[in-house]
């Protein structure tokens, strides 16, 4: 018994020594992303290394149950929304809305799609609600100049982007009653935005200033401005999966600026294609699809040198660039629920592009006059921060 006990002791010591040696020689563990402390009422960040984790393929909220699979296309100059069945690539419906429909915006609670009709040059802007379960519009709500729309991270208020007046109007997320406003006088052409990982601030692009505005959402004020380029025209903006930087499309620079949101400094630039415009993360949060509209002009011509670039978030390098066959003008849209298709409006060509995200193959669908910020619905995610589906 003593001999057996001795042998067992020796064996245990040997195993411990092997384990210790293996531990000493193993590569250090990858750093774990620090948890994000979010503002009151904002849902927690499940994976701080990938804030898009809950918008991955298949992660549908119960709130979208029964929603028709559709692509909603606002046509700016014909004042209507075309409805496409993504399974058949056919237009299955169309209906009139207010003047100058710019974007179709999923509500924070995912139960309504809002068409932002900013009535360019007029005073009768409006929001048209769409019921995703029927695909039909409801009674419009009169709202001053809604070029675009976002939602506060807690979901209580809509943030209407009043481009013509360089202002953000905070409204009740359901009734759209005005509650407060933030003036941003140095942000002419205020239009697109994305939010910090903790919900404390948002960065808005200033199209006609070549700059960004940082909006303190806690204290409801402008925290500062950042000049990107004097002759630039920044468009869409998206935060990186780890929440550390923002990517800003600039249609004059033909590429994407990388901005540190905390220090509010420009740290990098990635060349993509002519007229860089829309930005959409892949469903797995590994890539960023960049729509290059093919023209540096606000009103470009048909069959421009449009393309889509694919940026790797990890390396900030362009992996692929897919040209639009025969030329085109890819503008705004979003990724399909399964991540296999990128849907973009062909702004100057009166078409919608359905682009295979594995091959770059493009199919075109004729729609109304000057399609703009289309949305794909339903999309995975717990809530929408606005635009054509900034999902979290």
C-alpha cells in the first residue's frame, strides 16, 4: 500500500509538472474586450468585441414575427415607394407617399417602418408609417423637413434630421410630438449618423461643411466639430464592431475616413471608389460594404463608374471591389437578413441592385424615379437606431 501510494504521488506530481510546463509555454490569451457601461435605458452590449453580434443572421426579435419579407424603395422624384419581393426580385406593390421621400427607417421597437418625406424646398414635410405585417402605408404625420431619422439608444425618442435648418429635432418615438431640439449651425447638410458603443454620443456628418458634428446625447448639446476636408462631402457613417472607431464615407475624397470617436480625431483614410456613399456591415460583423456611387456630383449621370468595395474591419484593407456591370450608381440600402445579398438603390439609374455578397454578381430591378434610402425587412437585431436599419 505504501508503494502504491508513493507511485500515485509521483504520477500526480508528473502530471502537474506537465500541465505547468504547458501553461508556461502557451501563447498569452487574447485580451477580452471591456464591458461597455451604457446610458440609462439602453439595452446592454452583449459582446463588446462585436456590437453587431445580435444583428447576426437568424437573430430575429419576436417583434418582427409576421413581417413580410420585402424591400422598400423610396423614389425621391416620383414621390412613391416601390415594394420588392426579395425571393422573386419582382416589384409586387407601389404606393404614393409625401414629397421627396428620402429614407425608409425602421422604428426602434421594430414594429413600424417610417418613410421620411422631407419635401425639398417646401414646408410640408412628413413621415409615412408602413405596417411591416401588411406592407401597406398608414396616415402620414406632418413633421418639419425629415431628411433622415434616428432613435435615442433608450428608444424613447426619434431624432429627426432637419437638414435644411442644420437642426436635430427630438420627438416622441410613437406620436412624433416634438420634445426638444439641438441646433448645429456649423453642420450644414447634416444627414447621417451613428452612435458610440455606450450610447453617450453620436457623430453626424455635415455634407456641405466637409466635417462631422459630435452630439452629446446625455447633456443634449453639440460637443464639437471635426473638419475632414475643406472640399469634402461626408455621407454615411458606421461604427466599427469593437466600438473604437467610426468609418465615414466621403463622396469627394473617393474613400473612407477612419475617426477615433473618443478623442474626435481623424486617424486614417481608405481609398475605395468614385463617389463613396453608403456603408453597411456584414451580418457577421467582419466586413464593411462600401457603395461607391460613381460620381462626385450631387446629381450624377446614368451609368457612372459605380462599384462596391469590401473592407476588412480587422485590417482596414480593401478585400474586393465589385464594379456595376455597364456602369451604375449604387447609393443607399442594407444587407439581407441572411447576409447573402446587399441591396442598394441605383440613384441615377432608376434601378435597385441585388448584389451577391460572395461573388459580387449584380442583378438590377427597375423602380421609380431616383431611388434613395431603401430598407430590407425584416432584419435581425434587438432594436433599430434608425437610418435604413442601424441594427443592434
